[in-house]
C-alpha cells in the first residue's frame, strides 16, 4: 500500500490540497490530503512547491494527520507494525513538519455551504477534512487538487470547482522542464504499483517498474499490469505499449533468467477481459513492426509470443 490502510490507493488517499501558483494558471489550489500524501510518498513534493509555489490546506487535514501520527506512535509503543512505509526516513510526522514550512492554512466563507444540502450529513459522510477542503476550494480563484476521484467528482459536479490530480500536474512540470523525466517515471511507478487506477502508463514505466522489482512478478508489479486489462484501456493501446516495452528490453540487452517468465505474465494480463487469440495476433503484428529491421530479435519475441499462446491452449 502506498501510505496506509486509511488511504485507499485506488483513488489515492481520502483527502485534498491547495496550490498557490500553478505553472500556467495563477490560482490557489485547495489540496486534499491525498495529493499531499502522494507528493510526499513519491518524493516530488519539494519539486512541485518549487515549480508552483506554496500549497493551501484545510486545518482539519492537519488535525487528521496529527491524530494519525499519534495513533501510529501509540501502536509502535505496543510493538505493532507500522502501516506507513517510509521514504528516506519520512513519516506522517515529517509530512506534518513539511506542511508547516510549505503550506498555508486557508479558510472558507460560510456562504459556500449550499442551503439545499444537509451540511452535517455531508460532513459525516465525507469526513471533516474532505468536506472542508471542498469548501476551501470553492472560494473564488481556487481549484481542488486531489488524487481521490470521488472528491474531484463531487467538487466538479456539485460545486463547479476546477480540479486537478498528481499525474497531469507532474506531466505538465516535465513538459516545462520543471522536473526531470526520470523523477516523473519513478513517481508513476510508485502510484501505479500502489493501485492508483486513473493514471496511464507507457513502456518506459513498465521498464522502470520491471527493473525496480528485479524482473520478477512481484505483487506490486502485477498491480501495475492491471492497468493493461481489458476495460482499463483499449486493446490496441495496451498491445502498443507492450510492443514498445519489448523494444526497450532488446535495446537494453535485458537477459535476466526471469525475463521471459515476466513477459509471460505481461501477456497474461493483456489477455484479461480480451480474446487470447486476438491478443496473440496483435502481439505478432506489433512485434513484427517493432523489429522490422532486426530479424533475430523479431524471431526471438515472435517465438516467445507463440510459446505463450500455446501454453494458453494447453
């Protein structure tokens, strides 16, 4: 898991954040806790602040983080395992310290509370940190920054708030040369392997993930492969990504003993919710095209695809 069991990584952790000065549109961004936790756990928080300016946050978000930190300290004293993986020694407490240096606590007007909504009921359902973040973001000139799809949906549909999440933000910063592409790729690997489902991946991400997980079918690598399933993306785009992945493998002379076993798992995931025969034909086409002028590599990967398809028939 990306942060802790409190934070559902398929949507991102359950909160939001506010960024003062986005790269192109000068607005204040109301940051949900999900966004803060994602930036912190991927190691991109400092780069983002440097590029876009100070972030905004609701006081109730800080209160929740402090409560979580206290509960973790209490659990640790009782010799329970901590649920939050560390990142270079980081923890929720270091996140709180980081917030004190890089974020501003923002307020909101009572006029933002719609008269036709049961305020208390919404606050209880969403949690005070999420509810307050949405109301903070509803102030003029602000937008909601959250990695929780539910929160962005509510903000956009109920309050007509402009919303953004980490992936497009980091992609924009790469385009503007505000962060290195390698940093971006590693951040995408971290998010995808933690179960974030609303982010695209490419061959570069697959290669970085395979290298990070030592070319073995570790659970977190298989979590990334779920983004290639039928229903998650189109078949043509998924096969194209895998074809480009094979090309990167050849260019980098990856010859680890576990490589072919891992590729079998990649092909298996391509076939989930798709016709295996269609996948095999599509793989043949993309391999033939990717290695058109490299017959030896073409034969090698076509043979591998053939072996995979035959294993599906047995």
